[in-house]
C-alpha cells in the first residue's frame, strides 16, 4: 500500500488518478455515518495533513486490507476505484455488517 496525496501541484502529474496503472486500485476511507475522509487507521485527517488515497497493486490486496480495517474500525467505509478514478462509481464499497443498510443496495457493495 502506498499513500498518495490527492492533489499535489508540485507533482507531475498533479492529480492522483493519473498515477494509477491499469493493475492498481485506489482506496478512499470515509466515516460511514458522516462521509468525513479518514486515514488508513480509520481516524480523521489531522489539521495540516494532506488528504490522500491509498494505492494497492492488486484488487485482492485492496479488498483484503479493507475487510480487515472495517473489522477493526466498524465506522469505516472503504471505496475502491480503478484508474478511472471518481469519474465512475467505486468498483467496491466495503463496510462492516452493522452499517450495510447505510450504504444501500447494489452489486458493488460488499460487507465484512
């Protein structure tokens, strides 16, 4: 897993989604109740900390990390995207079973 700042004007390219290869997947963590962005520990970003996504080299690795995280931190929602980024719906949304009704129905929803 690699942390990638969402937008870094000093980076070429500046946007995160242009860094992804076809075999990589970006994960964004949010609080399932408030949609506030979270870090990979399930905590809110601290003041001055740049919001980031987390890039995984395989879909299996991304899903496994997300399943483990929502077991430990039940308030976390993990949204997994491919190289198209947020131009499309997440490939998968993974939440703890206790929050599955808050995510809604659909083929993309997985719960732990």
